[in-house]
C-alpha cells in the first residue's frame, strides 16, 4: 500500500513540475545592438521590467496571455523559449538560465532575470 501511495505522489509531483517552463520571474529588458551608434541610441530608450508567467507576459501593467509557453531544443542543442498563441509563435533564444534574447546582432532585446 505504501508503494502505491509513493508512486501516486511521485506521478503528481512529476505532472506539476512538467507544467512550468522554468523561466517564470521578473526580467530587466535591455535593447542593444552590435553597431555602436545603434547601441547608444537604444540606451536612450531606458530599461524596463517584464514578468514572464506560466502562460503570460506582463509589461507596464499589461498582460498578454498565450496558449502555451514551452522550451524547444534545436538539433544543434540551442534552446528557445516559445510563446505560442493559436498558430503563431514568438521565439526567444535562451542564452543561459537567467538570460533570454530576441533579435540578431544588428538589433536585439535582452531579458536578464532579476534575482
């Protein structure tokens, strides 16, 4: 009986942990560029904060809900955080467990997790 009880508990914990994508939290948003002039101009925009939730993004008090937020791994091992709403996907490159980036070298937006 104890074995069944622990097995059910383990399954429940596994299912609950599978619901999270692991990147929930508050992030500092910083625009940037590899071109020095554009990088200086992007610094004028300032730094904002954004909250990544289980199924939403919140910025400046406005929430955008998604059907699903999940991590996708490419063939070369790179990970991406995918925000899916209907058939549309918004994809952010995962730099590390605390940093997300969208865009390219020319113009990009980096989200750094606030600890």
